[in-house]
């Protein structure tokens, strides 16, 4: 049966329709080219499914016949969903995690047709009580609410890391590891006010072809101004329309079409998309159209259309498993590109470069590629931007292109982006071999001295904060009544269960010769159980910033006597002993550090909860001054024997 369809007799602008539902549960809006409509707006889902469970519900849908929309599953599939489809290495840290994926099932929607008129559509009569309520809201829409996006600055180390990552990606391509990878950087800012109003204002300016707004509740939202169609399925026909190849608007379409570099980018992704659809298509049914240049805000893009006829038994989940994540935001070969991205990018992608849209029993499946996408959570906002890297890519040109893609979005929201300054890639360094696996859980190590756990409250507070953020868990940790001298190891599994082990204290390291290892974005602010334990490893970001040792925070004594440690900017674990030293010693403060700073420092020190203060050297034994200073700090009452009450 076709959906129930009722004309509302109204033609308000999109902004009024968005504001009409913004205070409902989980409102959304799609604007541009969606199933024959120019806008789809909805709220109040019957059911919400998150994480890898979205693949289960999409396994029950097979594409509709295109007669109306009515409702269905609306939401997003985050880039990280690839880990539920392919076997991949652990990803970089997630600074502000959103759900891995999230779909809501809506039994009614508002539709704007090509003439600007609005319609109420529903899957069944149970949704009809909402008809008059929504009609009244559209007739007298709520007033606009303010919003503010405070700048879009690079994440810590992002500009230098991006230049270094592009340079390394070019080297990997030259070595035959892959043909292309889409490398991105992250811009961050503060967001206040109404995300729904922000989307409505920016969408009116940008006019995205596949724009989407999702309010996930609890101050979380996704605002996508994407120009790119990922998948559209109606019945057994599937279309994908990858964008790859970019030029500034002032350069003109002819210059983009004549660019050999952009043509190489585009051809590889078209071929990859054909291969993806071929995994679920009838033999011989995959075809690619000619390449064209399309105008978009501030840019020209190369676009092609690939069509296929999928086999009768193929579900929407099967199509997703064959094609996700989109080839235009990953690279070729796709699996190797996913591995290279995880190695070179400093933070994990969230909704960005995944897909947003719907699976409707009537309208079928339609998803955008979630680029030009602002994500909001907890008052923070972030925007990913990047481009395809090929054999002749120039790191600084790629940085300019990435920032150029972000600029129109920021301007439409009243913000600015940084200038693409020239940065020399740092000298290549040995790489950290792999990232920790978050699925293995978390760890806290608590020293036991004089019969009491030291700073147990601070350790457990850090553990619980990480558990809430990463796993949505509220762990209950019970420490032993009379712990033996040494250390307690609190092990937290990803399901929130905790175990406590008591160990005799290991002999303190007399000194360490540090060996630099590069790791994009560092280990992040969580203490992973799978954290490397080689005492010699010193983590640097790809931009050359010194971060931390594998098991300790890093300090130097500067020539003026100051004690300096890298800032807790999301790339390091902020240690408990580090916090004590910063609070108690007037010479101690945070400051960015490089290898050059360590090389000329009179002393290098490491701090940790069990070993307290350890002298260190850079690829050499510790200096006499480091040994002397470490011994003095270990006797400092702020560091040595102070204890705090602990939580049982």
C-alpha cells in the first residue's frame, strides 16, 4: 500500500519547518535532492537503533518502488562502522565520541515538493494524530533562536600533521603500497545555541544538494552540507555518484577538466565504485557515465554517475557492506587506504565521511557522503576536511584545498578558518608500530605506600570518566581493605566490568634512554590496557611535537630552570603525578616541546604514579643533572609519600 499523503496547503520556507520540530525528540531535516522531494523533515521516532545494530535493521530492507516516502529509518552511519564490516586495525583516538551509527524509525514525515508546497506523509493511520499538530506549527512557526560558532581552529598539531601525513602518503604511493588515500584534518571550535537554527540559516546560503540535519539529543547534532550522493536505491537499481577532483571556483570548470592530477584521482575512485557495486550487481549491469564538472560553494568538483542492477536477494545491508565507507573519502585499494588513514590521521572520524540519509519501504535507500559536515557535542564543534592524495600531490596544495573546502561552511555559520600557512614536513622518524585496541579495555595503576593506595580517588575518577565516554559504562570498583605494599592494577573491560590485581612493586628504573617514535595524534587521553609498555619509547606526533613516553609523562628542565611538560591537549594521558607536580611546584608548567628542546635541555625527566620521577636521556644515558633533579623531586613531599582517601 502506498503511504498516506495529505496536502497541508502551506508553503513555508525550510527554516520554519525545521523550527516547527526542533523541540521534539530526535528531529531531522534533509534538503536538496531526496527521493523527488526538495526537503524531508521529521521527528518523534518510534524506535532508535545504534552502533552495528543498524546493519541488522538494514538487512530487512530491500529498496522501495519510489511511490512516496511515508517514513522509514533516518539517521547516520559513521565512518567507524567500517570496523563492523572489514577487519581493520585500531583507529586513532575519538576526542568527542558520537555513536558509531544511529538510525531512528519514523512513521511520518513532512515533505516539500518541487513547487514548494508541503505534504504530510505517514506509513499508517497510527501517525495521523500528528497531522493537525504539525499543520498548526507550520502555520505559526516558532521564532528563530540564536546560535554561535566560535571559530574553527586546527586540532592540536593538525596543520603540521596534515602536511607530514600527505608527504608520507605520497612516499607510500611511490613504494607501491596503494594508489590513493583520502587524508583529512580536523578543525575545532565552540558551539552555543540552536543547532537546528544554525542548519536552517547555513542551508539557505549553501543550498547543498544532499544536506542533512540530525539532532541526536543531549546537545549532540550533525549538520551536513554535502554535495555528494553516496547511494540511491530504488527497487533493483542502485546509483552512486562519487566526487573526486577539486578546483577553486575562480579557476573555472575547464581548468579542472584539464587537470591530469584531478583526472587521476577521479578515474581511480570511479573504478573503485564500479568494483564495489559489482560485488552485489547482476553480471554486466554496472556502467559509468561521463565525467562532468559541477559548481559548488567556492569550488568546482569532478563528478561521475555509476549505475548497477543488484541481484534480487540483495538487501540494503548487503549494498552497504559492499560499498561502505564511500570510495571518494577513503582511497584505492579501499582496505589498504583505510589502514593508511588510521595510521596517518590524528583523530578518529565520527559521522564525517560516513553516510547520512534514509531507508524507506516506499522510497528505497538514499545516503549522502557525509562531507562538509559539522558535528556538535558538549558545546564543542568539529569539521573534517581533506582530499585525495595521489603520486604527484603537493602537501601544501593539499592543505590549501582542505581548508578551502571548510571555508564556505564556516562562513555560512559566521565563523572563519585558519590560513593555510607553509609548513616544512618534519624529518621522518621511526613509527610506532600500532595503536592500542580500545576493545581490550582500560587500566589504572595505583601505588600502595605505607599500607595505603596513593591518590586512589584521582585514579578511579579518571578511569570512570574514560569508561563513561568510551563505553557508556559506570564501573563499580572495590579496592582491597589492606592492600600489600606495591601497586594495584585496576582492569576495566569494555563491558564495564572491573577487576583488581595486587602486585609487589617493580624495581624503579634507574634511568631511561628514550627512543623517538612517531604516532599521528598520539595515544590520546585514556589509559589503554593495550598501551605499549616499552620503557624506552617516546611518542611524537607527525608534526614533531613531543607527547609522552609509553608509560610516563615527559618533562625537561629548561635553561632558565623551569620544569616544562607537553600540554594536555587531547594527545597525551595527563598523569596523576604530573598533576601533583604542576600544582605544587612553582617552576612547573605546560609548554609545547620538540626534540630540539630535549636535545638542549640540562635534564629530561619522566613522571609516573609508581616510579614517581625517573631520569632520562634522548638516545643516550641520563645527564648528571637529570639524576640529581630526579632524586631531589622524589623527596619533595608533594611527590613522594602523600596519600589520599580512596573509594571502596
